[in-house]
């Protein structure tokens, strides 16, 4: 787990560094394009103002979009995803587990039979465009 967290932090740091560098490069490319336009008008020529890569990146990403995405989070900030976990033991506390160094002193708790609940995909429950709220009590 420590190794995975370290890799994730390194990837986040690299992504932030490269996003800043890419935003700066695209801003420099816009400056170069404006200078090239002035030179084209001055000498009455038609030299391309951008390379194919810069043109594609500017169309797809753009420096403003990169700056906005970078401002939306802090370094190392984690995504929070809520997974629906089935309640397999009827809400009873879990028994001690020797795997976690806990002392097992009682018989295991057997889950009580429950009625089968239908699983409905979330997209059918939520109207498009409505906010999704998660309630810990309902799971």
C-alpha cells in the first residue's frame, strides 16, 4: 500500500509539473503565432503560424483549460468514490479477526437470512442533470 501511495503521489507531482509546462508552452506558442502573423503581414507571405502538434493541443486542451483543471485540486488530493457495499451480516458488528491481530474470544456471528433486494443501476434511479447525494444510513 505504501508503494502504491508513493507511486500515486509521484504521478500526481509529474502530472502537475507537466501540465504547468504544457500550459506555458501553449501560451508561448500563441505569442509566437501572433509574431508570425505580424511578419506574414509585413512581408506579404503566408508562413504557417503553428505546428500540427501545437494546433491539435490548442484545439483539444488549451492553456486556460489546463490552468482551470490545476486550480480545481490541491497536490495529492484524492478522489472520493462511494461504492455500494451489500449488508451481508444484518448490520451486526464484525467479529474479531486474527488477520488484523485481534484476539478471537467468541463464536463467529452468522448472518441472518435477508430478503433479496433488486439491484437497479444508478443511472435508472437518477434523473439526468439532478445532483447525486449519498446517504450513509441508506448505503
